[in-house]
C-alpha cells in the first residue's frame, strides 16, 4: 500500500541523490567563479566571458572524477526503487 510517508521518503531520497550528484560540480564552479571574480576585482578586468571557460573546464574535470561514484549512487537508488515497486500493491 502506498502511503503518504512512503511517497515523502522516496522524494526525500531523490532530493538527496540530486544533491549528492550535483553538489560537487556546483561547489567547484562556485569556488572557481569566486577566484576569478577576486582576480577580476584586483585587476579591474571586467570581461564577462573570462569566467565561462574555466568554470566549464572545472565542471567537466569534476564530472570526470566523480562520475563513477555518481553512477553507483544512481544505480543503487534505481535498483532499490525497482525492488520496492512490486511490493506496493499486495
């Protein structure tokens, strides 16, 4: 039987999974953006395109580093979700 508590628990687990998967890339982009902003403030260079390439490269590198962990987390979540579905309607 599907209860409200069960749905909230699945939603909570999905949101935590989202944070675990997106968090490293967002934090790395935030740190690189902050460093570049400090550099731009110190040198008075106000070029908006200067931040895009380092952020993109940082996100790609972090994604390459954390991708196996992210895939394992998603696989575990999906397998657990698929294992629970058949037991819901008995």
